[in-house]
């Protein structure tokens, strides 16, 4: 699904880290434009900078130079508080490890992004239940992570990423910690959400099958993105 509106635009992204008396150049001029409803896979060798790129696109880290626009807003021209607000409202994150809080139920974990944004508890619970239902966990809402399978925990993490109805979901090896069958089910879920909700996904992955299902696959190599 693709309606043509630009969700994320990166221009001339550079990211360097100090390394002794030199600089370690991770990204050396990345350009990227992601349309609404797209599914984009970012592939590349370990250490190529894929996670670094995802963190910059989502405003979790700052580039050495360059721009990232989310729905036309340059997030690095904003102050820290304003950038955090944009990130909370416009970007959902799914990590390789679910990062669910163990003391909270699946429902409470999914509610958290809304509560942080000061949505009322009642409205937050209603939306969280809606997205748990979307990912097939309506009957597991009161279970804590320890009582969920690995696949269920990752589906709960997807629901948490979706609950604020972000412009884009950035997923970093979302199935990298799952067995093959569970990974396939998670992949099916991501593309169902793209088809049914029009959700935009940028997915860092080593999984060739997952990359092949995306509308576009890009290779991060030598600090730049190239179309595969």
C-alpha cells in the first residue's frame, strides 16, 4: 500500500564516532524517502550501521550532519522536548528483544506510550485493547511477559509500537530472536497490518524472506544506501 505522501525523508545523513585520534565513519551521506504505506527493508552486513540509521530516522540519536524530516518536520531543528514529543506521536519502535516491562501485563505495556503522552487511562486502555486484538492477543491482555511465548511477547511489542497510531514503525530485526515458524507468523502479521491499516514500516533485517516481501529493499554498504 502506498498513497504517495512522504512520511520520512533523510538527506545527506552522516554519522561519525570518535575512535582514538581518528573518526569512525558509519554513515557517509544517506538519502532516503519513505512514502505512506510503504514497507522498506534495510539490509547489510553486521556493523554496517543499520541500527544507527534506524535510530537517526526515529530521533533516538543525532546525526553528525544531515536532516531527517518526519511528515515534513526537520526533527533535528527541534529542541529535545519537542523532538521527544514528535517521536512519541509519530514513530513506533520494534526491537529485536521486546523490551516489555516484566512487572506489567501485556495490556499495561501497550498502554504505556499513551499514558506517557497524557492520554487518559480509560482511553489508553480502550486503544490498547484494540491493538492487542489487531495482533491476536486480546485473550492474553492480563498476562505478564513471563507468561507469554516469545512470539506473543514480540506481538505485544508490535501492538505497543502501533498504539499511538504513528506515521511509521521502525523495526530492528523484529524476528531475529524467534524460531523460523514463529518468525514467519510475525512477518505475516506485519504485512497484514500494512494491508489493513496502511501502516508504514521501515525494517532492518538479515532475513531474506522478510526483505523479499517488502515493497523495496535497500542495502546499506560503505555508509550509503543502495537499491537492491
